[in-house]
C-alpha cells in the first residue's frame, strides 16, 4: 500500500530538487546551454532514482517474487524496445545526413 503523505512529499521533492539546482547552475546556461541541458537531465534522473528507491524501500515483496517472468515473455518485451531504439537511431542519422 502506498503511503500518500510520503508519496506527495517525495513528489514535491522531485520537482524542488532539480528546480533548486537549476538556480545554482544557471550561470552555466548562459555560457554553455547544451551543457546545462545535459546536467539538468542528469539531475532529474538522479533525483528520480533516489526518490523512487526511497518511496518503495519498505516493500516486502520484490518484483521477481511478485511477477515470475519466463524467457519468451521477457524476449517479447525486449525485442520491440530494441526495434524502437534502432529505428530512432536510423531516422536520426538520416536527419543529420540530409
């Protein structure tokens, strides 16, 4: 069961932490906007990873125990993902080439 107060607090933090760091790192945006964008993307991903781990740290049942996954079931999820990434890469390369 999800504790809604904790979820709401961590949700607020997931917005507040990157917002606060963006103020500190704002001078970087003026000198190198691409670096700032990359840094903020990493900050958002790191904050999300830490806060999600904190949200679900009290879970007694792990994902492997709750959802047994067979090899064909796993392959059916991985195959389309690789197809999507390779298709994206192919069209991105065409766009740069043109």
